[in-house]
């Protein structure tokens, strides 16, 4: 199996490269010209806003499967830069789908990586959310990802293309940017332990409930969906058990090596926060046998150790 991973310099890309290579896939990866990928595979420079460049790369690599990871993936950035978010996540996805549609090789499978945020403002009692639940996005990032998924369905039906849509719920682990909550808490703890900041944790809304999966489990799901996912289908990828941000905070603090106070920071509250998002993960389990295996505690511990190591060097 030969994979082309588009947008592989981000958080998930490196993990996906290693997961696919461990399964003996041939892997090609792309990144932007200002990014670097330190993995053992051919790396190509690609901006998905340049459609002709995607087409040229598809002819050069001739992959069996394209993993489309490239995105403006931060909710908070999406409030600040809505046009940029829509351009990359919507126009960029159209460019990828058009390039695949026009490619010489006719049987390229595409995995479009969307988000659990797409469900948005959900009706009471809707959790766990099955893939047939209506989408009602609550922020700009979520709206662009819902649009990406709709485009995937349209291309799949209209052109009989082999496209699998993924709605990935929150994922975390070592090396994640501290724009995301688990990494943010762990970074703060590591800095406090090192004496680089006051022993006060700055936090946002602690009551929101989210479903967290370790990134190493997530990329295993992506491999299995590449192998066994049904064409034209949508799959939730998540643990299937939401926890409060308070629980994440308590878990992270339980690993801290010093006493830390907690302070609510208005700057960390989002413009719109949805109380609970939790997926039904029976579809992916039925079609691929996948379910999350790595505990939340392990993810938090490994992420904290990663920040401690970074601050040592
Ligand atoms: O925004 P940057 O400079 O960090 O670069 C991101 C890159 N990217 C692009 N690649 C090609 N053409 C573009 N026009 C373009 N704009 C941004 O895509 C970054 O290196 C990569 C996405 O990685 P992350 O933002 O770290 O996302 P992550 O966590 O790896 O998630 C992968 C996918 C995304 O579609 C998420 O929305 C979804 O999973 O949950």
C-alpha cells in the first residue's frame, strides 16, 4: 500500500507516518515550504491552495491512498482568522478532491479528516452522537470541517470516488501544541516545576465535557479506516467516553511534583463553548475492530514528560 499524507508536519502527521511505516506501507509526506518533517520517508513541499501542484504530486507519487490532514486546525485561531480558516479547510479540500478526480490513477482512496466539533450545538440527550446526527457547528473551524465532510459526500456520490470521511474527536499526546488543553496544562505544570512561572495554573471553562483519545490510538484508527473503511461512509473516531476538563486538570495536577493553585482566566474562555461532545464509536468498531486502548492517564503522563524533557534541553 502506498500512502501520500498531505499536511504531515503537524501534530498527527509524524505519528501517522510511523504507524503506516510500521505496517510496512510505502509513505510519502507533504509539508509547507517553511515546515520540516524529520521522519524516514520522502517529503514533498506542497501548499494545498495550489491545485496544480497537488495534481503534479499525484502524478509523481501515484498513491493508493491520500490522507488529507492539512488544515487550519485551531478553534481559537478560527475566531481570529475566519477567512484563512475557510480558505485552507474548504478551498484546500476542494483542490485535493479535484486533483484526485482528475488524476490518471482512477482508484485513489481519500481519507478526509474532519472533527467531532462538527456536531456542535447538539440536542439534549443526543450523546453519544452517531454519525447520522445532524451537524450544527458552534464555531468557525467546525463549520469549515462540516463543509469538508459534505464535499466528501458530494464527490463520493457524484463522481463515484473512493472517499472515507472521519470525524476525529479531541486527540492529544506528546508533541501537541499547547493551544490544546491537555498539552496546555502539562506545559504549565512543567514550567512551574522548573520555577519558570508562579505556581498558579491558568485555566478556561472546566465544566465542558469532551472525549479525548491518545494520538497513537487515533493514527491506528486512520490506518484501519484506510484498509477497511467503507467507501462513502463517515466514521467517528474517539474513545466514546467524555470527561470534564476539570477531570483532565485533576489528572494532570496529580502528576505535578509541587503544589499548584488554579485560577480561571477570562482570555482562555471561548466565544462559544458546547457543554458536552461524546461520540458513538460503534460504527468504526463494527467495520474495523478499532477501539481506543491507551488510557487518559497515560496520555497526560506522557505529554507532561515530553514538556519536562523539552525544558531540560
Ligand atoms: O498551520 P501550520 O503552518 O501549522 O501548517 C499546517 C498545515 N497546513 C497546510 N498544509 C498545506 N497547505 C496549506 N495551505 C496549509 N495550511 C496549513 O497542515 C500543519 O502543518 C498541518 C495540519 O496539522 P495540525 O494543524 O497540527 O493538525 P493535526 O493536529 O495534525 O490534525 C490533523 C487533521 C486536521 O485536519 C485537523 O483539523 C483534524 O485532523 O482534526
